[in-house]
């Protein structure tokens, strides 16, 4: 297991390095560079005419005249060594300031959604498989079809309506008014959690519907395995038997798609965020693109891809732990 | 000799999409302590479901007939009425593994691929013996050694797919025996193995059964295997037992036309030169059981107008033998 983990860890680092290089190249694609935009912003409307030499001076000053590879290492070095994502152009402050809070909020929503999805779909899928053909099982199947058919934003609107009626008007956004700009504190976290469940439920909805069916199908297969009958024939109590033998393998397909789930949540988040009045990374990314603020856009892209690569790593490790054949084959 | 298990009128039905089927009907047999009953019959005759019923391992869609009686005398002398036990009772869990052990045809599939062999043996031991983890592990290694697995101390931490077919089946035997059952049910344990390995595993099972004084039900579709391992034999055809008796007597002088047919189809040294005579016709499907004697569609000696109409009763043509065939039931024929 140790060897497998180390191998996957190396794989993850290599992937992240390649991904960061790709992100850097994407940052370089728009015409002009930071110096052009900096000069334009600083001197436009002041009546001072900017010469090419001025821009070049800024460029040298900021080190932008160096070869691309050097600048890449400069950029990624700052991120890895100092957690410094550089300067945000449009906001005249550091990238860290611009994205800081939103990183935490987005990861909060992300993890809440993942945990909610798995916490609901795994036990229910297992239960449905064990009680296959019962009324409960049929009920869950109907729910699954409904869940898959309902668009996220519609669900978000409906939930928002009911949440407003039941929990007061302050349910949109991620904070109640008193905490919106307050510094982090325990009550502020609690306030955030109270708001977090709504986007998490909306984002988890279709995933739950889908994953229940996945777990149910694999669990049904696993239940019919001879090894399960053999374990029953040596007197293993039923509850322990279900967890130890079929359930352990039934969650494999879920674990192996954690990376996909993260990706899906990121891409569904912006529209849900608009409806629920949240500002998260996705929207910021869009705005940064429009402003050609490539340092901000690059930082967000990098964080998103790193998160997906890391979750894939996690899912590999979990999978190998659940099914030792995987690491033996590797 | 004392009775270990007696099964009377075992009838098993399944609810299916096409309606109810009854692949086992009125099956009666017994196993004595320390003796081996060979259960023989073609594939689909109901051998596996009959023995699964003994351990209450049938799926939810199965139901037992109202007259079914399965009485088992436990190691402490108490008689368990298996048909009345509830699926989740403590009694049934003690019975499974602790009183009856089961070995299956596919040793690979019998093991979970995600736990080591040791994990699964130690689980069985600790469910039925008051042992600590450490004691159970030592016991498991002894058991693997006993079934002829070399280097048991290392093998115990391997997975089933790391062993050869024969070794896997030996390991499965170790799992079943480690819980100390008084009755071992072996469902075609050698069918999936290479011929040379088959003989070794067969020898091993016979030796262990004698050494431990266990009762055994040995399922096979091969009468030749019965001759090697069984004291008694029950011949099954389409969900009914058509003949039972001491294995040697039945093989030497079969009474039921089906048993006679099976023996004629068996290759042996003196028949190698001659052509084997397989039983003509196909085994009917269990959901289209013929009326009357189930074998009448293939029987050369059938009595027209009787065999295809009325189910023969089990009669005792001579002490110790039992057969379900109108040929041996003169009184019945007279009445019918
Ligand atoms: N779960 C089940 N549902 C419906 N029918 C079954 C089921 N299991 C077994 N049967 C029926 O019982 C018959 C006997 O099966 P089995 O006991 O496995 O035969 P054998 O072991 O003698 O080859 C099969 O032909 C099949 O029709
Ligand atoms: S009862 Fe009739 S059909 Fe059945 S085996 Fe005997 S002779 Fe043949
Ligand atoms: Mg069978």
C-alpha cells in the first residue's frame, strides 16, 4: 500500500506540474501583456502619452521581459513556496485578496455537496438493493427519475422559495447581513453552514438520484456473489455480512468517480450560485476572463484543476484500499 | 449408529416471473454421524437447492412445503427443527458454520477477493470458537497445514487469486472445517478442478471426514465419485429422490431404471472397449415436470397408462434399500 501510495503521489505531482504549465500558457494567450494593460490603466485619462519605451520600462521593472519559462517558474514558485498568486490587474490588489474568501466558500460548498451526496446515496442504494422489489425500492426508483429530470436552477428557485417561507428572507447568499463583511469567527462559520446547506442540497440532488442507482446496481450484483453465500454459510451475522462483503465493493464505482463529481459540481455551481445570490470562484473566473485579468483567471483555473487532480489521487488511494486487487494489478 | 440429520418431505418452490416452480418435491433422506451420504443426479435435479435449504440459504423467493421436516441433532444433543428457525435467529447462525459447514463448486468465487484467506478463516473460527485473534490465527495456520497447504504461515496472508485452483479448494475446506462442524456439505467440490487435483482433494476430504468423525453430504453428478467417497447414496432426478441405499449395494445392483442408466453411462475399465450407453432423451425442465413418474419420458421399462399418470411411492424392495418405481410396488400397482 505504501509503495502504491508513493507511486500515485508522484503521478499526482507530475500531473499538477503539467497542468500548471498548461494554465500558464492559457494565461499568455490573450493579446498584450500585463505591462500593456498596466500602462493603459495607469496613464489613460491623465493626458500623459505613453511611449513604447515607457511600457518597456514597466515590463523590465516587473520582469516581464524575461523568457517565458523563467516567468513560469517565477509564478509557480511564488504559488508553491509562498502561496502568492501575484497581482490582480483589474482590482489593483493581490490575487490572494481577490480570490481568498471565495476559495473557502467554494470548497465549503464543494465538500458539503460531496458529503451530502455520499451520505444519502450510499446507505439508500444499499438498502434498495437488499430490499429489491419492495415498495421502498420502487419508490426510490421513481425518486431517482424525478431527481434526474429536474434541472438544477429550477430546483434552486423552488428551494429558495420554500426556504424563504420557512426560514425567513435571509436564506440567499452565504451569510446573513451582520456577518457578511465581519471577520472570521465561530458564529460566522455557523452562519455560513446555515446558508451552505441550500446550495449543497441543490447541487447534490441529481447526483444523489444518479448514485443511488449506481450503488443499487453494484450492490445487487455483489449480493448474488457466491462469496456472500459462503460467508453467510459460516454464520456471519447479516448486518456485518452486508457491510463487510457486498457493500465494500458496491461503493467502488462511487469512489472511482469522485473526480468527475468534483468537476460536475464546479461546472454546475455558477448557475446555482446566480439563483442563490452567491459569489463563488466560477463567477469570478468568468469576470476575470472578461477583464483579461489573467493572473486571477490563472489562479482560479489552477486551484480548480489542482483540486480535481488531488481528488482523483484520493479516489485512487481509497479504491486500492477498498479492493486490494487494484494495487496488485498496478 | 445415531442419526445426525433427517429430512422428510422436503419440497421447495420458487416464485418466478413465469409463476411458481417446484424444483424439489417430497425429498426424504438421512445422514448418520460419521457417515457420508452421496447425493447424485444430473445438473438441475435440485441437489444444490436441497442442501441450501438445510442451512436456510435459499433466496427470499423460495418457500418450503408445509410438510417439510428437517431435524438436526446438534453437537450438544439438542434437536433443531431447521424449518422452524427464523432467518436471523441465533440458532441459525450457530448452525451455519458451527454445526454445518459448506464447500462449493467454485473455490475462487467462494472467497471474497478483497480479504485475505486468513481473514476469512479467522472470521469463521472466531464466530464459533472462543478464541482471541492471536489464537485464532495460530489455529488457522494449523488448519491450512492440515489440509495440505505448504508454507501455511505465509499463505494465510495471501488472497484467493494468488493460489492455484487446488490450493484454493483446500483453503475453502480449511475455512469450513475450522469452525468445527459436525456435518460437512460439499457441493461438487471437485467438479471445477483438474482431474489429477480432483483425486487428491477427494482423498483429503475422505481422510478428514474419517479423522474428525464428521457426517458428510457429498454432492456430485458422477456416480464414479460416489463409489470412492460415499457410504450411502441418494439418486436424484428432477427434484425427487428415486433411489437410496448403501452406496456399494446400489452401485452393484441398481434397482431404479434411472440409476441403471447412470451406471451404464459410466466409463470404467471393462467398458472402455465397449460403447457407453447414455440415457436417451433430455432431462425435462423443472418447470415442465412430467406427470406421474418424472422419469417416464426416458424410461425403457415404463408401464404405459400407469407410470405417466401416477407418481410412484417410495417402497422398500429389500432391507436398507428404497426405490420410487412402480416396477417394485406390486401392491400399489394392484390398487392403481
Ligand atoms: N433462485 C432460484 N430461482 C428460481 N429457480 C431456481 C433458483 N435456484 C434454483 N432454481 C431451480 O432449481 C433447479 C435445481 O437447481 P440446483 O439445485 O442448482 O440443481 P443441481 O444442483 O442439482 O444442478 C434449477 O433447475 C432451477 O430451475
Ligand atoms: S415408475 Fe415407471 S417410468 Fe418411472 S422409473 Fe419406474 S418403470 Fe420407469
Ligand atoms: Mg448444483
